[in-house]
C-alpha cells in the first residue's frame, strides 16, 4: 500500500473551490447511484485522497483536509494517506463524524459545497441543519464536480459495456410480473410513480445484467415506473441484440441523462389538491424515490413537497429470493466450495511440499483460474483478499500486483473471495494455517467459529432483525474482552452485488429497521484482528428459512438459517475443548455435508480429495483431552 502525494491535487481543488465561492468541499465515495463499488471514472474520493478503500468521505477546506472511514479501513487509511490528511476514525469515542467535522469547519458563515448527484437528499437536509446550527452559511449543490476539473484528461472514460438479458431459468420471475407487483405497491400506498436510481435494483427489475462496475454485473441506468408506463434510461447503443425484443412493447428506452429532464416533467405533471386559503397547493399523490436517491434527482422532481422518500420497495423485493434464485445459490456454492478446496490443497502442496515462493497475487490468480473452469462462471464478485500474516489484520486488505507480500507458510493466511455465476453470487472467507499456530491464534479462531455456529443455529420469531442477532456472534469474543470493527453479516445478491441491502447482521441502524424474512441471503462472518500480527475471519453464506419448532408462540412463523457455503473449517486451528457438544455436532454434520456434496469434483484429483478427507474428519473431544 503506497502513499500518494496529494499536495498538487489539493492545491488545484482549492483553486476551483475559490472560483466557485466555496469554503468547504465534500467528496463522498459514492457515484450518482450511491454505489458502494464505483467505476474508475467515479473514484473521485480515491483520486483526491489516495485512500482506496470502498467506504469513506473526504472533506477539504482552504487549509485542512480530512478523510473519514470506518473500522474496516483504519489500518489501510493510515498507510495510504499522506501528511496533508487528518484521519477521522468513525465510531471511536470523541472522534467527530465527517458531518460534524464539516459543520465545525463552516463556522463563521462559510459555504459548504458538494456535487448534488453524489449525496442523498436526506443527507443534504441533515447536513444543512448542522451547518446552520454551527453558524455556517449554507450547503450548495455545484453542478460540475470540482474533482473532475482537477482530474482533467487523466480521468478514466465512462464505461460503455454491453447489457444482456438474464435468462428466466436463472431469474425465476418475469420482469413484467415484477413491474406489476411494484405497481400494486404504488397503488396501495397512493403513489404517483417511482424513480429507481440504484443500479442493482434496475438490473434486477428488468432481468438485465451488465459490466459497468467492476465485479458487479450492473450498468449505468435509471428507471421510472408509473401506473401506465415503464421507462429505462440508458444509452441504447449499450444494449445487446437480445435486450430490445425482451423489452419491446412493454418498456420505453430513453437516454441516460434524460432522467433529470423527465423528473422535472413528472413533478410538474402531478395532479394537485384544491387550494386551501393561505396554504400552497399540494399534490394528490407524490412521486416516490428511494431514500438513497440523489439530492439532484429529488430537487428536479420538485423537492419535499412533491417527493416521498422511502426505503425502496424494489430493494425489499430483490432481497427476498424466489425458489429459482435460492436453488441457484445452493448450486453455485457447491461448485465454488469445490474450487476453494482445490485451491487450499494446491496452496499447501506448493508451499509445504514443493517450497514454492508465492506472493499473495500469484495465489489469488490461481484461485481465479480454478473457479473459471466451473459451470456458469462469469467473473469474481470482488477483488480477492489474499493476505498473509500481519496483512490479514487489515480487514479489507487489497494486495497490489508487483508490490505485495510473499505468503509465509508459518503464519496465518486469510482468503476472502467470491465469484459471480449466472445462478448466483458467492462470498467465502477461510483462515488457514499450514504450520504450527500459537495458542492465541487457535483460541481466537475457535471463539470466532463458535460465533459462526451460533448464528447458523439461531432460531427466532418472524419480525426479528439482524440488529437483534448480532450479539450471538460476538458473545464469545466479548467474554474475553475481544471484538471486531465490522458487521457480522451483509445481504448478498443473486448474480448481482455481493453486498446487498437492506438486510444484514450488525449494529447499523438500517439493520434494526428491516426484519429478516424467509428467502433472505446473508453472510455470517465474525472475525478478530491484531494490528501488525494477524487477522482471522470465517465467512459462510446462509439462507433464511422457516424453522421447525415444537411450539409457535404468538401463532407466527419462526425462522432459522441454512448454510450453503461448502468449504471445510481449518482443523488445525480448532480447539475442540472450547466447543460444546452441540457445537461439535453441528461442525461434524457440516463437514460431512461439505464432503458429500463436493467430493464428486475430485474423482481424478487425489491431492484435493485427500485434503478434503483430512479437513472434514469428525472432531471428537477426546483427541484434544489427550493432546
């Protein structure tokens, strides 16, 4: 991880700020669609700060610059930021949020600026209130992004990748039926229509996939759905030959940037209530936008008087997988699990038997090569976190080609990786040791494993949120005074984004607002990290399903989870004495299932089959009592 000298970039930005009469300028990570992972042309925060993590906000004043990020990236940011930057470690006591820091910098009637397409309307309102309370002038939306001026001709071009139809045998539901369900929801809530701005929601709604964002099969677009029309906003030249017949007669195609012009039309066309003396007229029905839609989009629709910001009904529907999608997730995780077992068996032979010198990228490349041979493989679902020793303590470590560590076979190795298949998306983390682990490494690993099992075995009533389940995973670490600075689980798309809202397991406020439902697909991934020493994380993908219980208190369904990741745990790191009988039973049953479902891939691969047999052997407490 190299530090980038940002002195000239900041000097140039401050000149543009001065020209635009702005004292403070905000550079979020997100693009115009609030994407977590962005195209290279939208990586403005990374360009101006040098920090390459997926989450963070940069705030620049005439004299100072701050970068705010969460606990996943403290270690990485401290290595990548140069001396121009102050790191705001979000979530730590007495550290201001980036919003608080921005408001403080606005004191003395200073003006704060931001590109209105990359900040949400709710965030803009909250920030405006903070600024005014601190004595700042105002928050202004600047149409042209000032970082783009600094970037100039070196800014990467906008992607122009082709868009294709996702076959119904993978999607499981016709797009016409999805739109009809959405219209019923609009009518039920008395909405005039909805503009959809999240890229994965547009892709899911129309059963289309693209390649505009690395690792995420989405494409730059918007959609508008009303009771009588459906419009897709996209550059038509990007559509493959199968797309127009797929949409013909049911969906109108409009240019990508026409959404803002049409938003003004939608807002102006709303039927108004009869005026009441002394009060401005109000619309009979408002237009819906997601609470993650941009400030610019909300303003063009007419602002708060004509817009209702909601949690997207498309996002909610997408998170509940249909039977076809769930079966696809099970199938792709078996193939993917076989790939990981083959990889770990190969890695062990190379490092231990052959004494091969391999760096983190070379190993990751081999894993991708193995995966690419499996049926329905499309590509990776994110950049592989291949990390040896102390690098594993960087939670979202990203090895750089030509500038990464050689894998140390005597240290812990953490591999967090995933793939996109036509029938699903995978995300698996395993931490292994090929030498002699320390007592602390085994203890930490087993505490984490107990947390994974606790989530996997959880049974809970309908209406329970992921927020409520989070402590199940952390409890064993907490008893030892240990913890981790990331969520326990995130939603996973079906051949879509590997991180998918609105559900998850963790302490984020949104996770308390959305209960888990049958058909949700989420990760189960506690961890523990010691800076400069090691990092451990175990991650399985689990499906929410109805649980069988002896009773049904409250006469409502009870839910549990099905684990679909099919990769053994690292037997060498498990302290069996720390596991209860129920935990050992779960682990042995899981390992038997992994063996049964993946052994068929290794009929002509003796190396992997022997590794799989060794790693899935039943764990009995006596073997640890005698050791």
